[in-house]
């Protein structure tokens, strides 16, 4: 089946009543949107991976917070806050590894706390209305900021590659593109910026088992934008690195610990080990919001365990029978010593990460 070339596909669309999410489980063969009209449907969409990618999950969670507030129908401020916070908690539990989810909800909680201290509001019903409106404005702001952040992040990558060879072969894993964000992308943002500068010879795309985000999503984005690429199976990466076919590895991140250890899609750790062996730069591209200074090191990052069916099946076709046991961790942790640099919208951090990540955050 030939892949579609429809342009201007958006990861998410807010219409003031509901959030429509492009169903990333259906790509690249079908562009279908899932309409989320409740905070519960937002939680389900995140858990079921209708939407995925740490920044996109964060923006989605922010709109889920808006829907949580809109679902309350009474005039009692205390009941409103209790109901809303309970639904925030449900959204937070949908996927544990991506720190952007809790980061976005914390921003929404801060909005409520500011409004709750506003003595100029003369009634409980007015306070509820004001808080709901402020939450919606904050969610829109988070979405706008995400796109701007990703573009700055991509441009910062050019500083790392300045003076580098002018024809780069970049390997990437999973999908950290426009589909994983509100637009543009993190690792894909780096690739886009390099391509716009005429520096990309080829992008090597790991298929990224078991959910195939590389083969289904990253390759689709590259195809639509006419950036040269080819897809490989995950266990081919060492071969291409050994043959000199990879100049740099660029990946996204779901959480970066205070010491620079980084959780990303399962398989990233292996890539970092091989890249280090062949002395190939290994770069993590992520917004500042992905850095979690409250988590000292990678061993303390919670690793989501996904359903076994994702490994047993490919596109609905069973390849492993039910009587065979399966484990399916969604992420692994790359130790900081394997990471050449962390590219953010505020600049690039290198070792010692515990010191330099904090510096970036304070800028």
C-alpha cells in the first residue's frame, strides 16, 4: 500500500470543546483522528498510545486538565477543586515514565493555585469559571511553547555540527518528530534543521520494535518532507556503524535524570553502547521540561511495562503464541557516560551533566 502524502497533518487539534488526536497506531496507512471529549478519554488515549512522545503527552495532558475542569457542573469551589485534582491524578497515572506528563499537570495546578488566591473574585461560581478559562489559556500556551522550543532546539544542534563534515549520515531511534510533539520535533527537529542547512546525506531509521514507531512514524515524516532515509531493523545498527555509515546518533528522551542518565524508548541503551565502541557521537535531543532534577539517577526512573500483546503481534497478526511468556519494558536507561551531549532549547549540555544541566535550566 502506498503511503499518503497529505500535508499539514497535526498531532493534536483543540477546538474549545474537545481534543482531536491523530491516531498514531494507524499510521502510516491511515490518517484518522480520535476525538477526546473528557479527561477520561484523554487518559485512555495516552495509555493506549493513540498519542505518544513525551512532549506530545505533556500537551495532551494539559488539555486533559482543561476537560477535567469543564466536567464539573456545580458551584462549590471546594468540590470543584477536589473533583479536578482527582482527575489530574488519573491522567498522571496513564503513563509513568514520561516526565512531561507530570510537568504539564504541575503547571496546570500552579494556575489553579494562583487563581485560588485572587481575592478580587467575588463568588465561588465566578472563581470556577475564571480558573477554567485560565487553564485553557495555559494549555494553549504550553502547545505554542512546545513548537517554539523544538525549533530553537533544532537550531542549537547546528552549533554542535559546525565545522563537522558537510554530508551527515544520522541514525535515529523511535519517533521524536512532529508526531511526538505539538509540532517540528526534538530528534527530528535536529534532523530537520540539519537538512534545511544542507547537511543531511541520509537518515537511518531503526524500525523500533515492538511498536515500530521508527518504521511507521519517523519514516513517514521523512518521506512526506522528502528527506533522504532508509529503514533498518533494530539489530542492524551495529553493522552500519561498523561500516562507517553512521556519523552521529540522535535520539529523544522521556526523562533525563539530574546526573544525565536518560530514559528513552527500549533499544536506546544498546545503540549508545555500540556508538561508544565506534566513537560515534551519541546525542540526546529534549526540551528543558524533560530534565528531572528531582530524580538523581537513571536507576530511579520508573520503567513502564507494556502489554505482552504488543510483542506477540505485528499489525494484529500473531507471531508468538500465548503459551510463550513475554516481557515488554517500554524504555531503557542510557548512562550519562555514553552520551556526548544533551541538546535543549537553551543550549547543549555535556559532562559533567549534574553541573551543566542545572546551568541550562537556570538560563
